C-alpha cells in the first residue's frame, strides 16, 4: 500500500478540534466513520455535515448490481459507518439523536444524526472507540484456537443491542455445512461472466484508495505489478472451483462462523445489520480477534433460503440471514486503503 491511501488510518483523538465549530468537530468524527468495512471495499457512503447535523447518505454510484441488485450490502456498509460515527461522537462527548431513513423524498439519505445538547450519550459506545482504527478485514487463515465461550456471548449481545440475531457456529459439522454452501455459491457465481467482470473491476493495484487484493478471492498472494493480471484472469476465466476450494477451507478452518440475521428484510433491517456488524467487530477486535466475510451463499437467493432453513431456524434466530463472518485469531495485517475524507464529506 502507498502512504497516501492509508492516510485515513493515521488519525489520533488528540487532534480533535475542541475549539472549532460543531461542523469541524463532526468532520473529525466522520474520519473515524469511514474506517468501517464495506463490500468489495467500495466505501459506498457520503456525509453531508453542518453545525446542526450529519446526513449519512448512500453513494449508489459505487453499487454492485450483480451481487447486490437491491443495494442490501451497500446499505449494510453504510450502517457500519453510521455505527462508527456514533462511537466517535460518544468519545468526543458530542450528544446526538439518530433518525433513520428521515426523508421519504430522498431514499439516499439513510440517517440523520442531529446534534442535541440535551441528549444522553449511550453508555458503552465510547469504550469501543480505540478498536476502530485497529479493526481489520483479515482474509488469511486463522489460528486453530477457539475463543472462550464467554466471548461468544459478548458477540451475540453486541448484535442484539442493535436488534440483530447472531448465530455463532463453533462445532466442526456446522462449520462444514456452511462451508459447503459457500463453495457451491462460489461455483455458481464464478460461472456467471457478469459476476466475474464486476468482481474484477474492484481488484485494484495497492496504489488505489478502494477495492480489494487478488488473494481475497482465493488466489495466491500476488505482487502489486501482477494485480491487473489477476483481475484479467478472474474476468476472463471461470476459476470458481479453485476459489470454492480455498473459501471452503477457510470456513472449515475458522474457529467460529457467525450468521447475522434479522426478522425483516428491508432498509431498516439492513441498517440495523450494519450497525450490529460493526459493534460485533469492535468487540472482537478488543479481544484480539479478526474477521472477514464469506457472504456468497446470501448473494445467491436459493442458497440464502437453504441457509435460513438449515441454520437460522434451527438455532432459533431471525428469519433473514444477512451476513456470514469467519472469526478467529489472525496474523497482523495492514489496513485496507481508504478514500480521502474530502472525497466523501461535504
């Protein structure tokens, strides 16, 4: 990675502008919001900041129409950024009120964060702040080291605080069954040339400020100069069987898999999922754990239904699976690139 596209991670709370305008203080908090994860590292958000409020908006120009035709994952990503913003505002003692989907005439405004001097700051949020810049999406293999059962309860509780169920799969047979669904989804997705072209368009050299490395798709780690070649291979050839084997092995070898599920399947549920996701990830980061996504079965409608029938209902959780995470202890890795704050904040 270049220093420029990692500059977003080089931020310290000591730089908070205590004597500046409320808008400048809010922009400083937004710098933490943009460290949230997003599908394909698209970073599909915009923030409109004033002295009275922050509007969290969807940037649908960065959508993924093949794997995410209804912008479900896009909204989840924006929900994760909203949660980081809530944590940062709590850390800097800026009380606010959250209004989800506040404009019936503008569906791109997903949340209005209104500054409210008399509002209470939710307990516990500020305590997650230090984990924001330490969180990583770690696509490498995890150590064979199951986390303690008490941590599982903390992860479930983190999701539940945002109204989302988290089914935690620890037993090897359960992880193997999910791995089979992941492998089947990989084979189906990579057989579709539209999917391959969309994926390849987000595999960038490390000098870019968005997108993913080639090895995130089950290919061997490549030097920067080879990244365009990897994207060409993915775009041109059906490599689904090899990717399916690699992702299946990752799923089987991860100490925990988590399925996040909701009782409805609409924008409110997707925003809740994004906030639950980031709260859970920050709790995991505090415990020294990493996570990455294996959402392929949820992106294939038939397999999403099978996942719900085989796991979600069995574990007495909500009806609509939204995300699959693998969680464990991984090696230290650098952060993913980030777009400059000036590009996403007005």
